[in-house]
C-alpha cells in the first residue's frame, strides 16, 4: 500500500480515537506517527539488500516489487515479535501502548490490502519463522 494511503487512513483512525476516547494530543500523535513510521523498515530493508541509501530508489523499487512479488519479504517492524516487543516496552512507558495501537492498525490495513489481492504470501509476519525458513530454503526468501 502506498504511503499516502497509510497517511490518510492513519490520520482518520487517530482522529477518531482522539475524538471518541478523549485522547491527549500526544497519544493521538503517537498513534498517527506509528501508523506511518512503521514502514521505515522498508527503507532499512532496501539499504541492507541493495546497499543504496536513496529513499527515492527504495520507494520505486518496493512499489514495483509490491505489484509483482517474486519472493516473500520480511519487514522487521511488521513482525509479530516486534509488536510484542513494543507491547512489553509499554510496561516501561505508557507511550509505547499508543505506538502499538498505530502499528497494529497499520498491520491490519496491510493484511487487508494483501489479502484482498491474494498476495498475503509476499510477506513473512514472523521473524522466528522467517529465520528458520530462510536457513532451510535460502533461495525461497529475500
Ligand atoms: Zn506496511
């Protein structure tokens, strides 16, 4: 899904929560920012795989790959393990719970987006499963 769609949906979602549950501006902002910035892992993935720091190149490469996937991708911030880590950090600072809400919203939108296109297989949502399968079938995964 394109970043602009996540920005629009994240803004609507965080505004609704702000309005419905009388959240503070900080809490709503954390939800909104997390719902967008979770995709920063795509840029990190591109840097690691392509050894290229260009944000524009990362955007164009991943946009093309999303339309025509060849192998499943593992995006670290989108994994269930990373969501659990953020939930655990919520016990140290309450703000992480709002970050988790934004991340979970984003992940649900991604799942619906890929599910609707019968492309759910292009993502690996578990870091542990990815590491096991990548070791077993190195050519099957990016
Ligand atoms: Zn995403």
